């Protein structure tokens, strides 16, 4: 049974949709990973700042 244009068109559309979904998934993974490392880096900076400020605060409280 030869393929008609409808079958070929449907196959092309489904392939394109599959590639689009994979691209979106990969983009979301990259975005999530970048946000994770950004938040982790920012929180470590805040920890460093807090550890520097705490001794100063404790000196003023005592």
C-alpha cells in the first residue's frame, strides 16, 4: 500500500511536534539547572555575609 500525502504529512507533523517537545524539555532543564546554581551561589554569599555580620552584632548586644 503506497503512502499518500496525508500519511506523509501526518508523519512530518508528528516528527516536528516530537522535536518541539524535546527542545522545550531541554530548555526547561537548562533553565532549572541555571536557576539552581544561581540560587545556590546567592545563598552561599548570604551565608558568608551573615557569618561576617553576626560577630559584629553580638559585640554590640553584649
